[in-house]
C-alpha cells in the first residue's frame, strides 16, 4: 500500500471512527481507568495573580506521563488505536491505523509521589522554598481519572542584592567580570529563579569571550545564595570557582597564525592540509596547492588578523561569512594553543561540487479554467573566476491554455533564457567597500530574454539587464538595491483582436523601462516558532525620472525617446504587511495588508503592463476569476461583444485574513476572507469607472471561502473554494450579495463558486 493510499484510507475512516466510537474507556483492561490529565489548584494567594497563573501552567506541563493527545477536542488517535483493535495481519489498513494511533495512557502509570517531588522542585527553582503539595486521584463515572495537586506555594523569595566578588589572586578576570555588573540579570527585587541564575552564568561567559577569554566556561562561575537574611529575600554572591579552573581560563588569548584550507576533504591525501604548501597573503596562510581560489576572498570574509585579541563575535561572524559565500558546503574552525595566551586558528572549508544541474517542472491552474505547465533547466557553475562567484545559466518555458468555459481566452506560450552572476562582495567602481556584518553581501548581474506568444494575438519579446546588490543586516532583514535596470519590450500585434472580440490594448507596451529599484524585507518568522510574527516587504521602483524631467516629456503633447524608443516614466511603491498569530502549534491566523501605488506621468499614461497590478486568482481574491476584478467599478461582463484578457491597474489595495487549523499530520484546513480592488491613475474610456477617486473605499470587492492544505514536506498543495460576497461593479447600495447566496441553485453555483489549486500558502 503506497504512502498516499494509506493517508487517504486513514482520512476516510476518521468519520466512521468518530461516529462509531463514543467512548475512549470501554476497551480498557479490567480495573483500569483512563488518565486524562492533571488539575493544579493554588490554595493560597501568596504569589501574585500573574505568577500563580504561570505556575499552574508550568506545573501542569511537568506532570508525567502526558495524557493522550487531542484534535478538535477529541482523542482521535486513541480512537483510531482502539478502532483498529489487535490486527491479525502485519500489513493492511488495521496495522496502519494501529501504528498511527495512540495506546491509552492508564491512570495506573501515574505515580503521584514522584510527580509531587518533581513539582516541589520546580516551585523551589522559582523561589517558592516553602511549597507544600497534596496529590490525589479523582475518577468520574466514565472511568476517566484526573491527577489533582493542591498546591500551597508560600511566599516567593526575591533578590535583596547581588554582589560580584573579586579574587585578589586572579584580579584581571575578576575585574573584567565586575565590569559587566551593569548588565547583570540578577536585579534587586526580581524573584529568585534558577533559570535566571543559569542565564547569568552564560551571560558572563559570553561577555568574557568578547574580552578575549577563549578558554573560560560558564561552569567556572558559581552563584552562592544566602536565604537566611529574612523577610523572604536572598543575597547573591557571584564569583569564580576556586577549583577546577585551568590557568588558561584566566588568560586573554590572542590570534597567532591563521591557516585556511579551502579544499578540505575528510579523506584527503594530505597535500591540501600540509602547512608547507601554505601561501602567505596579508597575514593569512592559504593552503591551496591547486590555486582554485583567489586569496583575497578569505581576507574579506575572515575578520581575525594576526595579533588580534580573541573575540567570540568575530569568530562566529567569520564562520557565517564563509558559509554565506555559497561556495563551501562545510565550514568549521579549530583553535590550538601555542602558549598560555596565543592561539593558532585553522579554517577547514569543503567546497560544493564545481558544477550542478537542476531540472524543475510544475503544473499550474487558474480559477477561470486555465491550466498549464512550467519547466526549467539550470546549470550552476561555482567559483567561476576563482573568487567564489556563482554563474547560473537557465532556460525555461511553459504554456497556459483554457480547457473549458464560455469566455474563451487565447493560449499562452513562453520561452526564456537567463544568465546570472553573483559575486560575494560589493563591486562598486573606484571604491573598495569592506564589510564586517555576519552575512557576506553579493553583487548581482543579470541578463535575460523572454518570448511570449498569445495564440494569434500577440508576440512579446523582452530583454532585460540588471546590476545591483543584495545584502542582509541580520537573520531577518534583507536589502536589494539595483541602481541600474534596463528593460526593452517589443510587442507585435497580429491583427486578430476583432475576430476574437478581445480587448488587449492594456497588455501592449513597446519601449524601454530604465531606472533603479530598491526592496527591503523583514521576516520575523525566521528562527524558533513564536506567538506573534511579522513580515514586511517594501518595493520602490522608478523609471525615466531624471531623463523625463530633463526632456520635459509629456505623452500627450511632447513624447520623448531614448535610443529611438519610447521610455516609461513612473513612480511605483509597493508595501506588503503580514501578521501571523499562533494560538497553538496547530492553530494560527494569518493576515495580509497590501498596497500598490503606481504614478505614471510625463512620458507615460499608465504603468507598463509588466509593472501593473491585477486582482483575482488563486493567491489573491480567491472568489473571483483570475485577473478580472476591477478596475474600480468596471464590469468586464457588461459588454457581451467584448472579451477581456486581463484587467490591470496602476493602484491596488488588498486585505486577507485566514484561519489555519491542523487536522491530521499533513492535512490542514483554512477559512478565509479576501477584500480588495485595483484602480487606474488616469481615466481610460475603455474602462469606465476604473479611475481612483476619494470614494475608492466604497469600491472594494470581497469573498469568503474554505480550503484544504496537504503538507507533504517537499511541497504544500492548496485547494481553495471561494465565493464573492461583495461585487464592486454593482450599484453602490447593492454590492453586498449575501441575500443572493443560493447553494441549491446549480446556475448560482456555476457562476459564483470558484475553485483554486495552488502550490504553497497564498501569503
């Protein structure tokens, strides 16, 4: 039975299991009861209300064993386990269900006294030194048992004062520790907490490593606590241990020789790691007999220099910079003592294969009965010019065709080629920029060509060249600046618009787009899961600004050209805000607020079509046809003699909210609401009602829907079913259409229920 079939059968049986199994206890062994969890009751009010609430949560989480897990308030895995029974065969549905279920957690497996000791220790670690706990079981008529713990916390001890003790035998390290006292975590008035003490030891250890104490460890710090001073307070005395501390730990370490092995292999013949083969370059010893790498890339990445005082940040930053070059698969370092104070540093770098080939193929669908496929093949050549550069050659192609529906759209075919070069440092003419951040910046050069054919309607050729920079300030913050972008678009119309009754004027642009772009991205989702996370992406895109102003261009009376071609002139701003609220590991709310503001002026009456906005589709307004919402109150169905390929706009506003719930392992569900529209900056008689006005907020379209997500790790398949609840093209007082919803009417369903298939989350 395949993995997919097993999962399908599992889902199909869940409904039967839920309906047929009303109790989790009828299959228990004789005399046993089901353990359903713990109940913590705080019997006194010595601790503040917030602390009592936190303690109840911590205590409940510490009780062992854990009860059977719940999904949507039901112990589904336990029901699956009991439904399967004892299989008679090793393969089949029942063994699969048994394996994916959970055996019952019996009350007899809960040791109250052991748990009592654990809970008392937990409270003492939080400063409640006089906690008493009374444990007992409580069993209901349905043979379900709860472990109850009545807790009397007593008073919580707080810190009276913290003293950093100096040791006259080792004055230097003692004074360096004392210099960090303003940053201590053990503040007067704070509750006693063992975790806080551990954090303070780690803080001191890190601070000392910043001051050069390479051999020092957090274990060498002792925090002595005096609980006898009265009034439920403690004094804390921080000092270096008198024993078990080697002499090296008291010494500041300095960098001596630096060795770099850029071709290190686990099973090397020794030639690539032989110091005799080292070449000296600006204080670095590069062991690269084959001369595969230019030595300067290591002096740019490694922050240590000979004679420098050891510093933990410089150590970690150097390693990270070597990793983010993108050339080395494995990076590690080693520090060897030369004497009590000097260290030799060794960097072992294992490069990726020189070349790699990647092939991708995928399918796509739109909610207006269009489907297609995209495929690409790319060749990556690493360390192209021996400076850790990455050169990528890419060819891609695809098609999109409409397989049903009355409003026939032309088939679309595209073919493209692209060459990208990434250089791991800033390349700025006449300026040498040295960076010290944790991430290596990259200079990017991109050249591409794309050909698109829309049946017998359009042939579009576009050529693009870009020069820019990509750099990260930190783990969550990224910048992309392209001072130079040059795009040339040549569109050939084939004269079949009249026979097809297609309006395609908004898709045609002939000319040049030239100007800078800047994009800033912040993503707090990177890193450990958190309750609140944010994502922001902001784009500034300019074209022809200085040139158009100098030439006083005007598309109506005084259009201008460059290299014999009309050029676009516009300002474009595109902020994208997203907020994620995580209630539990399986439940979250995702929201998005998007604005697109394009201001065509001078040489342009509208944004070039490749820069315009659209609304509707499987990652946008999911209850409306793809790219056919708006602009404004325009109705693409109003003129039955004309068909619209796409309706595009210069401005856009959109809001989305989605409740996401995990149902079972790989299966997730969602409920969503989308609202938004697009508008034109200038009037266009072909799109009446499309211009942006002060009444834009009355012209919002909206939809609601439900969805399923199949997360199988290598990809996430998304199925969404949406329907409109507000239609912007209707008269102002009739735009909400809740009163027209009629699921029993097949004609209504055909016109209003929109099914979407997508890959990945919409936002």
